[in-house]
């Protein structure tokens, strides 16, 4: 069970319990997709701003996850809060990585609907490649039922 903070009408934080479920092997035939996403904190600024390195990391993660690349795009944004965004369109859905310079932070979003793709492996590879001091990972079963 994961605890999230939400706000009520009076704008006071309160805790809300959210049920998180993970797919079981027997259920894999009915899963339309699996969504793995998370946050990376305290990144090395040199890695988090190196657009060529980040593009290579995403391409390798796509390969490791057994996804089929359709196209990859990347953008670098300047300024104090600038960063890099790398998006990979894959046959199975998408992979997005966004970094913010000022916060030494990145977000990852991997959504797959392929029977043989492994978004967990892709997420784990990005963690190894970017070496955050801490990270969070979340899962969502994107089933049709």
C-alpha cells in the first residue's frame, strides 16, 4: 500500500491510502499494458544535462526492455530550470525521460503493451546509468478489464 498526500477543500494536506497491485504471471494474458514510472533525485548535473548521453541511455533501455523503436526525439532547454527531454515512440507505446537542471531531478515514464516487453528492466537500466542518490518507482496495470 502506498501513501500519498492530497489536499481537501480547505487546502489542508491529508493522507489517502492507494491500493497498488502488481500483475501475476497467470494474469499476463489479459494485460493490455504495464506502466512503470518514477522519480530520480540528486542526479549528477553532468549526466542530467548531457543530451547525447541521455539519448543513448533511452535507446539502450528500449533495447533491454525488448521494445521496438519507431522514433526518438530529444530537446535541450536552457535557463535556470532547463533540462533535457528524450521521448521514444515504440511499437508497444512510449518511453519518456525528462530532467531538470536546477533540481538535479528526472522523471521517467515507460508504458508498454507488448507481451514480451519489460518496462521494469528499462527502468532499472536507467537507474544504473544515471546513478541517482535515491529514486521512486510506481507501477500501474493498464488492463482492459
